[in-house]
C-alpha cells in the first residue's frame, strides 16, 4: 500500500482556536454599518486571565472601530447588558476616551454584581475615562455561551449622541471529565472540552461502545447564519483500546457527520484527541435533514468498523494537519 503524505497548514491550538475558527466563540467582529457619516464596526473578544493560583477570570474587550482607518473611535459610550440563557447577569454604561474597552470579570460568591472603573481615583471626577473596568460578582463562573446587548450611545465626542444597537455572543470553553467503565478496559476518564456551550447528559454504553452527550442549540435560521463553527474536543486515554482507531462514526441529531468534520490528534496531548468541528455548512445541512428538532445537538460517537483513509493527524506542535492516504 502506497502512503502519500499531504501536509496542510492549519491555524490551531487549544486556545488559539478562538481566533482561528472565529465567531460565536471568544472572538467576533460584526459587519460594518453606517453611523452618521462613518462606516463603523464593533469587535468583541474574550480571554482568560489569572486572578491567583487557583482562580481565573474573563477579560472582555470591546472596540468600536472606524472601518476606513481601522482605528478605535474616541469618546465612545456603550450601554452593555450581559445574559446567560434567559438570565440577566449585569448591565452598565461604559465610557472610553480612546474607544477601547477592557472589562475584567472576576467571579466571586457575593450576592450582587459591582462595576468599578479603573485608572485612578480622579478618573471619573476629572471626566477622563480609561475604558478599563472591573466587574465582580456571581457571574461568568462557568463556560458556555454568553450574549451581549450593546447600545452605542456616543462616538467621536461625548456630546455626539447616537443610538446603534448590536447583539453578539461569545463562547467560553468548558472542560469536564467523565468517568466511564468498559467491560474490557475497565475504568477510563474521558474529557470533553466544549467551545460553544455547556455539555450535559454524557453517557457511555459499554455494550455498544457509544458515547453520547447533549449541547443546547437553537435551530433557527438567524442562529445558523450567525454561528460559523461548533467545536467539541474529546480526549480519550490511549489505554482505551477499542477507541484508538483510525475512524469514528459521529452523529448529530441522528445525522451522520462527514469525515471532514472529524479530526484526530495524537501529538499535542498524552491522550487521543478527537475534534468534532461543524462549520456553518454542516450545521445548515443537519438543520435541513433533521426536520423538527429539540433546541439541542445530540452527539453520538463510536469507533468505526471501517479503516479511515486518509487518516487525518496533527503534528506534534499542532500547527500542521497531516493526511495519510
């Protein structure tokens, strides 16, 4: 059998995925819109930061950009409300002299949310606004999908009052370990890293060798147009023999995923990593084929009886995808 190596560059890593795969994750740039005499866009991205050795927070960065100059628009005022599902998390009016907003969200166990502008005691008193804020409270303490309603109130000058509404969503990754028992391979730990929304109802069926889990998803036309990718990362111990195969059968809501949506990574971790990457065309295809559905994605994964060719692997530094045919 002839083996042909095809190497394809891929912008990839467990965190860089956020910018590599785009919207609905931790980064989104909205389509440009004319506001007054300017062509304007709003970008939003998030990243984790270390509060101390045991706790992390989330930094949310909003930038109101002039499309022509690609520079932030100064003297910007944003009214921002954050939601998780149907629950309102916080709302506040933020101001930035340079048009760049950095909001550090620190989860804690208090019973209310506080918002404080950073940049010195005289910042607000002197009419200067750094755009840096600290939000603390019982919020953003888990991964999943977070929505923001944003109203631009001023730009270019604090006296230039406008009203432009945006709705955006970002996804903060969540990692969960699941203990499974297999009659041949005993106790195993399977880890799922979800980059879109929270996973629930994980189940392993030892007789059928199937893993199943559920993720909330709204199957509306608007949602599908806005979401460019849904990504699940499944880590499987290499001691779990029946699951260390060259091909997997994966179904979402009973629809078989194409091979291109499934990738194998044996190099960036001690475990086998199976990536399930559904871009908008795959999501739209599932929506078309499934008919009436519940507001969720039901995933079903099992080792395939077939040998997968080409075998898709990642190199050790996880920067290249290698197809063996």
